[in-house]
C-alpha cells in the first residue's frame, strides 16, 4: 500500500494557532507529511460513537475508556472530517437529550435550550458580522479620502461627511473650505503644476504605506488573512480541516488589513474577504455552544449560514447572500440551514443598516434606482455585454492562474512584500492622473450606475441641455457634450488598466476580493456601450430599429442600466454564479423589472465562459492550491472499477492491517510508528483477511497512551482485543487491553467490481474519507478521497501528482 502518511510522522497534536500554520493562499503548501488523503484517513470512525457508546456498545470496556478520552474522535490538521460519523454522533446526542427531556423539568429546559441555541448563534453571528462590516466600510471610506486630503473640522471625517455642514452651493459641494487637499495644507494653494505634483506624491506615498502595512501584518501575524478566502472556505465546508484559518488572529488581522488594502487603491474589493470575516465570526462563536464546538459537521452548517451573512453585508442583499451560500460555497446545505442562513443574513443586514456607514440609509455605496422601462430590442446589446463578460472572465481566470502558478513555482513567491510594493506603486502612479481610477472602485461603480439627473455635475452627465423638450421629471435623450466625450476616453483608459492590473493583484499577500474589480470592468464596458447606443438613438431616431419606441425628445436609453448589466455579466464570467448573481444585482437596484436583462447577460456570460474553460475562479484556485475538494457539480463518466483505483496495487507491499485479538501493544505501536497512515483496517486474522472494522490512528495512539498511564498491568506484551470476548490466556499473561469502543464496526465497503462512477457518487454524497474494498467478504484494499481525486485528474489527462498539495 503506497499511501504516504496521512499525518505528520511522530506528531499527534494538531496545530491550533495561526503561528503554527503554513501559508495557504498565495504560496505553495507542502502537505507531503500530512497527507490529507484521508485514506486511511482517520476517517471512517464511522458510526462509532464519540467515546464509546452508540453503536459499538461499551459495557465490557475497561475503566479508563468508560469516560470520554480527550482527543478521541477529533481530527488532525489538514485532514478531512468523516461526515457519516459526525452526523451519527449528532443523532445519538439528540436522541439522548430527547429521551432525557421526559424525565425531569430541568432536562426539558435543557432540551429547549439545545434547540434554541442554533438560532441564538445565528443572531450573534449576524450582529458581529454586521458590526465589523460597518466598521470596515467607515474606516475604508475615511482612509481612501486621506490619500487626497484631510478635514480641518475633524481629521476623522471623510470628504463627504466633512462637507455636510458646509454652506457651499450644491454645485460646489465637493469644494467646501473645511476640506483641504495636501497641497492646500502644505503650500497654501491648490492650483498649479507644483501643487499637482505634491498631491500626486502624497497619493502614492499613502497608497504605499497602507499596502506595506497590510502585507507586513499578514506576513507577521496571520498568513491565512491574505487573499479572498472563498476557495479555502469552500474547501473547509466540504469537510477539510485547516486549523487557524477561521481563528481569532485571522479575524483581527483580516479586518485591519482589509481596510488598509482597500484604502491603498489596489484593484481589489472587500466583498470576498467579508465572507471570510463572517465565517471567522461563526467559527469563534461556535465555541460558546457545546453542540457546535464538538461536532465538525454541525459547525459547517453554521459556517454556511455565516457565509450568507457575509455576502448580505457586502452587497446589502440578504436573499442574494443565502443563494450565494447555497449555489457557490456550501457542500452540505439542509433545509434548516437555509432558514438559519436567512435569519443570519437578515440580522447582519439590519445591523449594518442601523450603523448606516455611508450616510445614505443604504447598505452599499452604489445603490441605484432606475425608473425607465427597457425595450425588447435592447436585449441585443445586453447579450453583447454577456459575451464580453464571458470572454473577460475566461481571459482573467487563465491569466491570473498562470501568474499565481508562476508565483508559486519561482522565486517571486519568496518576496511577497516586494511584490505588493511594486504592484501598489504601479497602480498608484497610473491611477492618479485619471479621475475614474483615482476614486475608490465602489465610488466608480456608483458613478457608472448613476442615471443622470438635472443636478448631476459629473462629466458623464455633461449633455447639451434643451429643457424645452423636457417632459415631467425625466430628462430626454440628449446630445453628448464635451464632458461626456472626455469621460468616454478616460473610462476607456480606466478599462484597459483595470483589466490588466487586476490579474496581478488578485492572489497577493493582502486581503483581496474579486467582486468589485470584476463589476468595475463590466460597469465601464456597459456605460461605454450605453452611451454609444444612447447617442445612436438620439441622432438616428428615424431608423427602423428606433422609430417604434424611441421618438425624438423621449427618454428611452438608460446608460446606467447598461453599466449594471455589464457588471453582472463580468462578475458572472469570473465566478460562474447565475441565480444568486441576478438576485444580488436586483436587490442592489431595487427594481424587479430588470431581472430579464440581468438573466440574459448572466446566462450568456456563463455559456461563453464555460465554452472556453469549465472552472470558475474559485474552483481554479482550489485546484491550483491542491485542496482535496470533490466538486459535486461535475459528472464522472469513465468506465473504471474500484479495483483500478484501490491501493495496494500490483507490486505494492500488502495492506497494513491489525488483527482483532492476536496482536500485542508492542506490535500495534510498531505499526503506528513505522507508518504514517491515518487509520487501519481490523481483520479476524492475516490469513483470512475477513473484515471486522476500522480504527483511526489518532484514537489508537491516545487510547494506548492513556491505558499505560491509568490501567494496571498494561505492558508491551499485553494483547489488544477489539472484540467483546477475548480468547482465554494463561494466568501468568499480562492484562488484556480492550479497545472495542474506538473500533468502527460499520466502515463503508464496496466490492472490487463496483463502477467508479458509483464510488465517486458515494464519496460526494456521503462525504466519505475512505471506503474499504472487499471480494467475497475478504479485504482487498482501500480507496481514499485522495485516490478518487487523483483518478479524476488522471482521467482528465492532468498530472495527478500536481493536483494535490503542491
């Protein structure tokens, strides 16, 4: 059996803090000594109950095992949980509480509190996630404006808040005397070449300071705080253990560095990292409740709900957040998790609304409302935006993955601080001259989504006004003025910059989300197309395609709507979201009438992107980092059998097994120390190879160590017995060590002729870590989750060894 160890050799204790962890996102992770291959992955502790009890019965156990042993039933770092065992343990716990609730009032109250604890936990997660999101929004807004100037009325005010109490006119609302640019503060005036250069210099310096502080904090205190976090959360929700990834240090550092990274002006967003922050909140709060602290499967239900709360506060879209968790990140999503996710998202959104971080009574900076209906013929440009979104998504994924692979395999990955410094310097130097790249990306999206009104002073709204043709409150389509044409070429330059700089930014050693940059690319493309169609309709309203619905003086084209559709198309092309994306976008706009354009663009984008490459950005990063994630959406269609995948194969050493009642403590300890497997099949005898059960390495080590300390007469020559009735021994023989309670008597087995498509389905739907292969009741070998992943990669003509734990 050619399994390289599933656990670190000689180390039985898990790392429990960020400092003990390897970096995951952005650099290579060497799991060679901690094969998560849950092969013998300590898994299938199957239905064996947590500490003896449950299905295995413990009436004849020795004293030292009648009480729970610390560590038995838990998992090592970088291993996969056993979903079957965890769900079985939870059912046993729930059954016991229900039975006891009939015995006394106190037990009944305990039963009620146990049932209520899930809702209380959702309430706490929503409150904490919403509060942190509000803090991040306010801080990022202030620090972004700090690059351009400072408020004399109070340095803690951002530009907008600073000018609220000013007596300036509406058109000069951004030029209030309380707000001073750095050149005005230092030189006493803000005009002239030297003032421009000074402002340019201060902008670049602040950007470099923010980004360098962010990368140094991440590198020094919490390596897991970098990146988006969504690929790792998808992997964790599928059952993988990454200790410290959702810990308190990661939460603190990610919250601080997210503000710094967004404020630095890098082409990244805070939406993805907010999902990570919310999941950290959920994981930490789980420790307050025994039900969730001791059961990894139950904890993952909570993390699914926390992910929904994260998207809820990121976009102000509670329903979209629930659908995002269901569609994009969750692996196991029962109906009660749907209800609780909805509640957590609701509380989080309500909390953020109470904080009102943007002062506009909205949950996001770029909330918009459109009032004009769209025409059927406009579906053509909407579909064109969908095609652009799909092409951009596929191009971005391929380019970003190629760059990240280069970062992992070359010396570039050894200098994360230098990389962040260089990318920030290039971004800041290119961004400042163009007002559309100088402003924060959220403000840019807000401006692009905006529907021009009479009082708008933006260059995008500098049309030639003819108020004689105005009907009611709606402005008619008008000829573009010089300001619009200037804005168009500036937006075109901004589009080129965003397209390329985002490729190098996503995946660096700072918190970096992808939602906002992707939406910005699409919104720019959409606004450009929208203005083009608007001007075409204005100058050629007598054309056949316009004559029926767009007469002269009518308001028939809304460029802001095109920007919104383009944003949805590009985000869909990168992430491959569909339903949740449309819901998030219409929650942003507050208008149900634009669902059809959004659906058309999202589906077109997904079809085009899927035609070029099947993977979304998060799945691509999961594969790049080698996480053991078994994609539930992909079909396995190859005609192979279990015997083709199982180990040992021909010419391999025989399968390492333990006999049920003939091996001594010394024999078992020799097997444990000479191999690194995570578990061992237990058979009647080596000759018969009749399967009895499966025992986990960690449980075996803890039980033997505990027995040596607490049970008299246990020595190296003591027989270990995994059955209720051990064979009679001479009176002079040392005491027998009974370990039946840690044996899983119902490991999942398949025959050697089972088609692999069925085996893959079993692994996906039951969340197995391994299953044993038998022939006529005799044990032949073992198939682990890692074996399945390697086989799938091999069938797809990929190098199986490059897939896992690079």
